[in-house]
């Protein structure tokens, strides 16, 4: 029985590692998403004017990338913990975060990043990078380890 549990643990670790590789591949192939701000922020953006943006298309591609990262992140959390409450919380967290971030980013775009280059950069960064999974994994692990044994059944 212990041998089977070890194989499950190894399989879970490999699956999570593979999903992180997929997240890295999304970053590697980020040029396939419409985002003229990629090249803008890689260049000397303080001395250049804002590139022409198709705002609707940009927001859709940000949503698409966020959704892919969210689905992969939820899968990672599920494989790591297998707790419905963790998935439910994470789903709500990602949904609320998306709406707050996308509205904030849209407002920053409307001002053409005037006096808020770094703010716009970091809001966009939270939309296109899977940062939240790096925060949620240790938080859930800490929650599991800090709870007394008799409360584990309440987490499911």
C-alpha cells in the first residue's frame, strides 16, 4: 500500500511539474497573443510614445491568457491538494482578481499611461503571468499544516 502511495506522489509531482512547464511555454510563446505593450515595455518606453492599441482586442487577449493561466493553476492546486474548498476559493479569487485588474488596466489605458507607467506595467503583469498560483500554493499548504487533525474533514 505504501508503494502505491509513493507512485501517486511521484505522479502528482510530475504532473504539477509538467503543468508548470506548460505555464512557462505560454510565457515563451507570448508573442502569439496580441500585446503591443510587450515590445513597448522591452524598449525605452519612457522616451517613446504609446503604440497604437486595439483596446478591445488587447483586453480579449489578456482575458484569454489569464483564463489559460487560471485553468492550469486550478489544475495544479487540485493535483496538489484535492480539496474542493481550495478550488472553489481559488476560482472566486481568480474571478474577482480578474475583474479588478482588467478594470484597473482599462482605466490606465484610457489615460495612456500618463504618470503611471509602472502601475500599468504591473497591473498588466498580474494579468499575463501566473503569479497567483505561486501565492496560493504555499498559503493552502500552510493552512493544511496549521489546522489540527480533527478539522481536516471540514476542509473537504
